């Protein structure tokens, strides 16, 4: 059953890789399913190795890293599991579409070393981690894009920001997201644009009724700002740049 979950998630990735709009709409859901399946199977090395069409999962993860940089922490956890398997690493090395440069910066060096060993046939299986990765459970989600920006996202029922103290002018939204963001000198449009898209399409917000019932986690019945707006439910995003 655990192996079937991995295979099912992999099969679900195929249409997403073929159609960009499908990827934008469903990539986070499919990734979540794949991640959970990998965590549950992490101690069954033979089963993980037996997964076919590993290149589909690798291509999906590489695209996810490029399009959803704020998921790097979660992708990092999956990579740590897949890196244990010489078979999975060999599949990555053999696929010309897979590039180490798009992976989370914090894991690239370790990944590169294991990829080189896999390519030369020197990589041996590694013992799996004992504990399963933990889930975030805070209504305030902090996300980092290493070396470029840091973002804190919080759901709100109402938010105000003083934009001109001299004339007392405020920016205000109702239900939506309050975003505090800081940039480094390494931030570029190429990195900022995917981050902005992420805030619109990721399942971070809730409708007015949902907001009142539960603001404890970002999981569960959360939806994207885009999907809520398409149903006619007003959503706002208030961005506060910080030094």
C-alpha cells in the first residue's frame, strides 16, 4: 500500500509536467501526497528502489523548486530521503532535464557529491532517518528563499498599514494575507516573481467563514487567494517591506 501511494503520486505528476496550467493549480497537492508517501516508505529501501519512472518525480521536483521557492524546506526533506537510494540518484544523473542548480541551495553541495558517486557507481545505500519530518502548525508561516528574501505570511480578518504618516493615509484590507517581506542584495526579478505567484496560488488563505472557525494552521481546508476570488469571495494581500 505504501509503495502504491508513491506510484500514484508519480503518475499524478505526468499531466502536470505536460500542461503548465495544471502544474500551477495542482503541484502543491501532488507534492504533498508524494512527500507523505516518501516519508512512510523511507525505511523500505527495496520498495523505494523498485519505483519505476523515477525521472518523472525528479523532473517534477526540479520544476517545483523553480516555481515554488517557498517550498524548498519541504522539498529538502524529500531530497534527503531520495538521496539515500543509489537507484534514485542514478536516475537523476541520467536525466538531462534534471539540474542540481535548481534544487534548494542548502542541499546542493551534498546532493552534488552523492550524484558524482552515483554516476561513478561508488554510492552505497545509507540508513534512513529515524524520525519523520515535522509539519508546520502555526497560523504565521515563515518562509525563506536562501540568500534572496525572507517572508512571513499571516492570515488576517482585517489589516491596516500606515503608508503616509504626514497625511494619515492608511492601506487596508479585509480577509486575506498580511505579508512582511525583506530582501537582500541578491534578490532578482527572476526570484521575486515566482514568490509573488506563490502567494496568489498557494493554499495559504481561507474564506471569511473559515477564518473565524480556525486560524491555527495552514493545513486542512486552506485555499489559495486565486481560487477564493474566482468564487467571488473577496481576498486581499497587504505587503509590508522590511529592512
